[in-house]
């Protein structure tokens, strides 16, 4: 069985809050029916938790991975989340909101993610992570 995957990325950069879109205006949309499985899961990562393996369902290989990070309590400022691919000693990518935004995002379109590990610093707040993944 295959699953249909559709995702859209839109980014606008303006020189003023009137949003003239004068510095950048891009939109991309991808549709594919070639992935075997996929789904979405939610995980809460508490302050001080280290190398929590994110649920990727029964995917052996994720080819699309999207992670959205938000504070469990929306009145708190989100904590940067440390992400490692494949192993707990892999390269660290920091996912955090841009400026004063309340959510951070990570999108990987790749060929072979088998595991994702996340950490929330001791000084952080409880963070909710929404994970979307598809592959085989």
C-alpha cells in the first residue's frame, strides 16, 4: 500500500510590518504517492530529558520528517530543542522559534532517517513536539 504525501512551504520576508513581500516571496508544494507508510505523533519532552527517541511509528526509514515544537503551556516561552539524527552522539541541530514566535520547525526531506533523538535543557519548559513522518 502507498500513502499520498502533500506538503507546502511558504515563506515571505518584508521590509516592514505592512508585508510588502519585497525581500522574499516563495511557495513550494510537493505531492508524491511513492511512500509506503506514514503518520503523525505527539510527544512531550520535559526539562532535563536527554536523548528521547521520537516515535516514527513502524517506519524502518523515514524519507520525510517534520517536527513542530511548542511550549506545553502556551503562556511560557519555548525552549530550544536539541535534535540528533541516527544516534545519540550524532550532529546536534537546534530547533527553536524565530524571533518572538511561539513555535519552532524542522523539516527534512532525505533518504534514510532511521531514528531521531531530542533533548530539552534542564533550564527549559515542558515542550510538545508534533512529528509527521513518512517513508517505508
